[in-house]
């Protein structure tokens, strides 16, 4: 058994298949043939610097081709006589006619897959896969030998992984086997030696195992609650007495007021000076802001700090809401006329000016400017047409014969 030699012969088999010189009915058959030829070949395990000798490679290739053709013949497959070079082998038709057997069809499919893999898979991937397969096969062969533990990676397949078997070769396993015999504590799911009949029906009884040493007294929750309340009251009294002695807190009758805090704290004294008690917090509904009574009922009036100069007209919401739709339209028309009337063409009639103002009422500043520019352009073109028509009439009258 040689890992390197087997991997090399497997590579030769792949190259022969890729060149379509031989094929095999299955991938397993190809690998087994390559390993058998490698084990029987006198070729060295590790190639020299220039590689294996051509004689050894040629002898191995001849053996692979011969065995491959024999396996193809046995499986009932072979290359078609009229197939182009590189075509996979096909199942042979029986001599008596009829469809080929299923075994031959499956062998032909496997041979086609081997040819495809050898043709399109990169050589690096093929080499890596072959190396891994050779190592796994070598490990499996070593594990199946019945040699001594010093000559094998593991015991043979007849040895079982049981606590008794492990105790023969391992001191820890032997100690565990002695103290915890197999099956003593692990009875399986639902199999217990304990009495469970009372527990299944919720039986309430005295404990079967009691503590040998326990503190005196009761373990009642109510009793502990009374003790805790008394203990808390005593702690509160001690805390109050200690606070009074060291001056941290006043007696219980003294409240935590601003004036008391200002006596011993400078920040509290400053806060008492700047924010007198009840100066800002007067309670809900007791505001001391001197607002006008009219403001409470929503009366409109001039703001006390309103600007002295304001545009003409009123900014009252109520006054604007009183305008009718006709009045609002008239107001908007008049404002638009004041803005654009002086910029309209002089040749416009009154009707054209009114129509232009109505068209520009809904436009913004840029829209009105574009409309006026287009109006001047149209008026100039119309005036030019009228002048041309007038000149044409004058020429026609002047050229007429005198009567």
C-alpha cells in the first residue's frame, strides 16, 4: 500500500479516460483498478526529480487499458463504431436484438459521467480529491486489520466500545467501572426503583428524611413576618435617635421646609432669596398674570407691541371671512390690474386688457412676466401684418389706371 503511488496511478487513469483511450463502468471500479495496479507495480513510492520513468508509466497505462476494456466488455458497454472521437461508451445491443439490459445502461451513464469529470474538472481539483480519497482508504484499511495496538491506528472491528472493554486498557475507565457498574444507576426512561405511588397522587405526609441539625424555632412565614416588622420598627427608632444626636436630621415633628434648609445651606438660602415660597407656584387656576378681561373671551384688539408702520388695509381674519365671493374676486382683479395694467401693449383695447387681467389673476410674478412678454410679441406681429396690408392697398390704388 503506497499513498503516493496510488494517487499517481489514479491520475494516469484519469488522463487515459480524458484522452478517451479507455473507460470504466463506474468511478469505484476505476479507483479500485488503479489502486490494484499501483500495488502490483514495481514503480517507486516517491518519484525522482524528473518524475517516474517512461517505462513504468507505459507498463501501468497498458495494464489500465487492458483491464478497462475487459470491464467494459463484462458490463456490456463500449464505444460506438460511428461515434466521433471523445464520445462516451454506449450500451451494446444484444445479439438477439431488443433493448440493452438495465445494468448496461447504468454502466454507460457512469462511464459518461467519468469522461465528463475527467474532461472538465481542473487538474488541481482532481489531484486534491484523489489524495483525500487515498488517505481515507488507507485509514480504513489500517483500522480493519487485526494487528496489535502498536501496529494499528485503532482496534479491530470486533472490539466494542463498552465500559468493560475500555476498563481493560484505561485506569480511569477501570475505576469508573468499579465504582459505577453498568446499569446500576441508569435504569432507562420510566424505570426507577423509587416509590412513586404517593407522589403521583399528591400525597401529603411527613418527610421521610429530616435534617440532623437544624436551628430551633419555627419556619413559618407568618412568624417571620411578625419578627421582621418588630425589627424594622426598632431600626427606625435607632436611626431617628442617631440622626438627632449628630444633627443630620431634625426630630420627626420638624418638616423639610425652604426656610429650614436655608439656615444651614448657602444654596438653599440663595434659592429662597431669588424664588420666594409661593412666588411662582400658586396652584391650578390661581394665576397672578394681569391679562385683560377681553382676552379671555377672544376679543380682537391691537397688539401692545405691534409695529407703528404697517401696510394699508386690515389683517383681521374675521373681516376677511365676511367678504363675499364676488367681493373677493373684485378685490383680486383690482390688485392684479394695478400690477400689470401699465405693462400691457398700448394697442390693446379695453376688452383685451380686461381679458389679459383675468388671465393673469392666478399667475405668480414670473408667470405674469411671461404672459406680458408674449402679449407684446403678438401685438407687434399683428401691427406688422396690418401695415403690410395697408401698403398693399396703397400700391394697388396707385397702380390703377386713371379714369
